[in-house]
């Protein structure tokens, strides 16, 4: 049985992945500072350390005290907008603290790492759908930190380490009786569902004059369980010494207006929408070409309706409890 160390395991994608790892027979060790994570979203079988990656000595001690076969590195700040207000906070956590993780891996002869990267590494590519070979020109510091750490991981081959970087598109949906809970919430689907539960009065549409069919931005929404499954696939690939960088999306885009309409159908709520100016830095369209990863027998299984239904099942339950 393999033991996997998961950083940021109490976060949204991390916690869903931990449940799936346990379900698939892995031993799971989680390091999470709980600055943004939720301890209660973790399965009880995980060994949990409340620790920050900035504390190299503590992290190294955790590696020394456990037989770790591989690492999945989710921990990091995620708000692109915030990264433009406070870039150093992002470089410190997403780059510098992440280097502590590589140092601890190196000290303890742990070779394999799966890294949470992002479509944010591309910026605003000219060709859609986006292939891994597209130019990397991040439009915010968040995307830059992800690109920098991908490059740092490339350099770690000198220490005989190997990595898979998964470039997520828009994670959404819920499973295992847990869900998406950011504070403050900035993501489209949970914000829309908060209108349906009565926590918000309306959803603001950021821009209706984009060069898209209905004028609103198009994104590739992927179910968090399909993402979790991608991490397990990545662990298998590393076991076969297959490494690389992969887009993880569905290849299908939906506009903001389409998403609002599906949410209306699923929740049976009118969900008032207000047309607002563009949000700074939003590319008009981001859709993944994930064929490179699909060659390794990974396929997204969930439709956009499944995604929204699962998110609604969880959100509506939260409201009742
Ligand atoms: N949007 C609205 N109203 C809102 C919130 C969002 O219209 O209240 C729009 C945005 O303008 C954007 C779309 O909905 O066009 C999706 O916005 P999100 O904030 O949900 O997601 P982003 O596409 O901005 O970013 C997400 C993650 C990033 C990641 C990126 C990769 O938050 O971390 O996907 O594609 F890098």
C-alpha cells in the first residue's frame, strides 16, 4: 500500500482527492495550515498535521517520521485578483514555501510529486482549445507563481525527482458530502448557488461585451471528482516513470450566461442577474485541449449539469444545517 503526502489536503480539490485516495487504498498524510482549509472535510483515516510549509524543520520532521512514496502538492494561494494586490504574499507561499517541500523530499529520497498547476500559466492564448505547447504568458502573479514552480520542479530532475503538473481549468461541483467553501467566495458557480439559497440577492455578470456568442466569458468547468481521478492517474504514471505537464479540462466551454441558466433549471430559482462591467484580467475564453492526458486513459465523466447538480445538492444542504 502506497503512502501519499498531500499538502493543502483540507482545501477544496485536496479534500476530494484525499477521499478518493482513501477509497483507492492509499495511506494518506495531510499537511495543511488550515488558513483556508477545512479539517472537517477530510476523511477520518488520514494522518493530519496542522503545519505551514514555511516551517522547513517541521516539514522535514514529518518526512523523517513517515515512509512517504509520493507527494501531491495542492497548498497555495489561489486568488488571481489578490495576487495583483499583494504579489509577494503569492511568491512567498506558492514559490518559496513550496521549495521547502522539494528540499524535504530531496533530504528524504522521495522522488515523485504531482503539482496543482493552473490554466493561469497560459494567460490569454490566441488558439482555442489550449494545448500544453501554447505560449505561457500569465496575466497575473498567481499564474506566474504556478509557472515558476513548474520550472523549479523541472530543475529537480537533477536530484532524480520527477513530476507531473496538472493544469486545472475551472474546478467545480462536489462529492463525498463535502463541497466548495471559500471565504470570501469569488467563484462563479458557488456564488450563483448562494443566490438560490438566499445568501445573496443577485449574481453579477462581469462583462457582456466579450467577443463570444452571448458576450459573456467562456470557461471549461471540470468536475472536482474528475480532477481527483486525474491525480490518482498521475500517481500511476509516475510509478511508470511517465512525467510531464497536462491540461485537465473537459474540452467544452460554457459562458457565464449559460451557467446561470443551468443553475436556474437545477435549483428552480429565478436567480436575478445584474450585468456589470468586466472584471480586470479575465480572458474571454479558456477551454482545454486535454488530449495529451486522455492518451493515458483518463476521461472526464461528468457533464456541466452533473457538476451544477452536485454543487447544488451540497450547497442546499449547507443552508439547512
Ligand atoms: N464571474 C462573474 N461573476 C462573478 C464571478 C465570476 O461573471 O460573480 C465570471 C468571471 O468573470 C469569469 C467566470 O465567471 O468569466 C469564471 O470566474 P471564476 O472566478 O469562477 O474563475 P476564473 O476563470 O476567473 O478562475 C478560475 C480559478 C483560477 C484558475 C482559473 C483557471 O479561480 O484559480 O480558473 O482557468 F487559474
